[in-house]
C-alpha cells in the first residue's frame, strides 16, 4: 500500500468510520471492538475493503423514509484485525479518532 492509498483510507475512516466497543453484562464479561464504515456509495465502501484487505462488506441496507438511499457497510471485529487496523491507521487519524484507536490498542494489548 502506498502513502496515497493510506491517506485515502484514513480520510474515509476519519470522516465516515466508527470504532466502538460492545460490553456484555450477562453471565460473564464480554467485550468486542468493532470498526465500521457505512455509507451510500457502494464503490467507495468496496474500494476501502479492497485496499485494507480485511473485513466484510454487506448491503444494501434499505432505510425507511423518503429520499433515503441504500447503505453499504464494511466492518471488522476479530481481535487481530482490529489490532492491525488501528496500528496502521492511527498515525494518520485526527485527534478524536487517534485517541479512540489508542484506547482500543491499549485495551486489546492488555488482554
């Protein structure tokens, strides 16, 4: 991957991406980090997937309401994929996303 492609990936994720952690408070402790890019431009989501080389693309998801466009979603959830993804893109992110990626990396490395 060249610097231009890395910058493009970072820009898409910084603008359209989401990094979340799901907590489960049932019979045992459960945490899972997930990275997602969701948008109505299928070609952009598929290019993101092709360049990053991990994850899955799903869609179209049909939204309700007048004028709503179908949505496409790329996501990852495997621990190793999240670690590699955050390590690759964190240096290219803006402050808020970089901080979330640092939190994710700290959390996953500690386990």
